[in-house]
């Protein structure tokens, strides 16, 4: 009986190991396939500097909800990303951003974190020193 139990447990362990390695192999294959799809999406006819500027612009839009002008300024700033004007303009021209949504999220953030009034938020979003180029009218009016 003990020998039969040992054989059964040994077989169960082997089957578990095989199942785990099969799952692991399948997961690896799926991950590799996804990475290949991502790699082939990039347009290599566009200079790497321009693509990098576009990636940065996408991050600024999605994460910080910046306006078009603020993104451009950040990309070209000597204190920011230091991209040349052509790369920054390419990024702005090819960025798929909803600037009204960015202004809304920006305004909501000001309201939550800085407890600003609607008038102050509007001023901040439209001022030269604020978010500049946001379409704050969708938030405040």
C-alpha cells in the first residue's frame, strides 16, 4: 500500500510539474507574441527622436493632463525634455489627445487639491503662467 501511495504521489508531482511548465511555456509564447506586435507597430520611417518626443507627449497628456502649448513647451524646454522644435512639433501634430478632457481633469485636480473657486480655476487654466491653451470654458461655464 505504501509503495502504491508513493507511486501515486510521484506521478501527481510529475504531472503537476509538467502542467506548470506547459502553462509557463504558453504564457511565455503569448508574452513574446504580444511584444512582437508592439515592436512592429512603431513606424521606423519616422526618426527615433520624433517618436521619442511623441511618446513623451503622450505621457504628459495622459498622466498630467497638459494642454497642447504646455506639452510643446515641456518638450522643448531646456529644463524639460530638450527636444528640438521639429521633433516637438511632430509630437504635437501626431498626438491624439482630448484637450477638453485634459482641461476638465486639470480643473478637477485644482479643485480637489488646491480648493480653488471656479473663477480661479478658469484663470489658472487660461493664463499664460497656468495651463495656457486649455479650453477651460467646458469646465467653468
